């Protein structure tokens, strides 16, 4: 009776069947995730190593005594250039990891030899992509927590803002960050390789979104491009929420733009997935290595 119920529940499309499929993918990805605990080493090392080069460069240009910080303070309204750089690089790391982890989730399953057989099962296929995001999202919250502690202890960053507003910004950023990852994962089904796309997107974010410098330093046309990138608003909102005392009014516009970008990229990600899924059925691309 139990086996018959399981077959019926999996064979009938519905909310419970889709939720069961999603939970199965989440559980599988979590088991794989915790199977390799060495990732914890990178969790502690990368938040320190990556921004260190930018922080030391900024310190050299501003002077050891901080005598050259006047221009930075006038442009950003902040006194904490170390925290300014740390927050920007942390958002960049988040987007970069999502592009690699979520963007390659379907391709990795194809390399394991399980994608084609799972694709033929009567389950919600988007669950394979959505389910791989949950364990990665947990790891990113851990990365941000570790990063914040290390920045405060090692770099003496003073987080004078609001913890609750910072968390609000993080949750508001999730749709656009992961929507872009879903779009990448869908494209990889057909092109099989996304290295060039990942390098392009993370390079654009690094140059146009001001992860280490104020956008006012960019030429006018580059500032115009930055306004069309969701990471621009995520980074600004995170810096304002964590490092300043402006409160909700200081990030209200950023939250509005992040919501719009989130809806847009989630819609684009799902549309691309449905399009690539239909194309894969027609061309047999799922079974092609």
C-alpha cells in the first residue's frame, strides 16, 4: 500500500508531488554539500584574502595616517573605506559563487549521468534547478556571517548601521541574484559551457557596480550602464544599511529597484528554463554530453 501510494503521488502532477520532488532535490544536494567539509576552509580564507589587496591599495593611496581620505568622505559620506570595500567585495563573491554553483547545477547533474533519467520522470523539472539553490543559499548566509565577524575583528570595521535593515537588503537581493543564476543554468543545458558568460558577468559587476570605488568616479556613460545592473543597488543598499545610520529612508529607492530587478530576473530565468526545456525535448540536447 505504501509503495502504491508513493507511485501514485509521484505520478500525479500537483502541488504535493512538486513539493515532494523539490524536497528530494534539496535533500540530495545537502547530502552532497556536507559530504565535503573542506569547503569550510575556504569559508574562512576567501573573505579575508580577496578584499585584502583592494584594502591595502586604498590605504597606500590615502596615506597611513588617512590624510588622503577627504575626497572619499566627500563622495560617499562614509569614513570607513575598509568596510566600504569589504561590503562591495562580499556582494561580488556572492554573485560569483551563485553563477558557478547554481549556473552549473544542471550541467553537473548531466556530468553525473543522472540528468537524462530524472528528466524523463513525471516530476516538476524546475525543482532540479530550484532545489540546488537552497543548500547554496544556506552556505552564503554562513559566508556573510563569517565575513562580518572577520571584518570586525581583523579589519576593525565598525558596522554602525542596522542589523535588521542589512538582513532586509539580503532577502531583497535574493530574487535578482538567483534569478540570474537560473538564467545561466538554463542556457548551459544547450551550450554545455558557461565559463565565458560567468567571466563576462562578474567582470561587468566588478567594473560597473563600484565594488571597490564610488560610482561617481566613473565616466557618465558607465554610470548610465550601472543603473541597469541590480548589483549596483544591492551594493549601495548593503553599504548604507550596514555602515551608516541613514535608516530605511537611505535604502528605500534601492529596495524598490531591487524588487523590480528581482521580478524581472526571476521571470527571465523561468522563461529561459521553459524555452530550453522545450528545445531540449525537440533536439535531444539533454542526452548530449
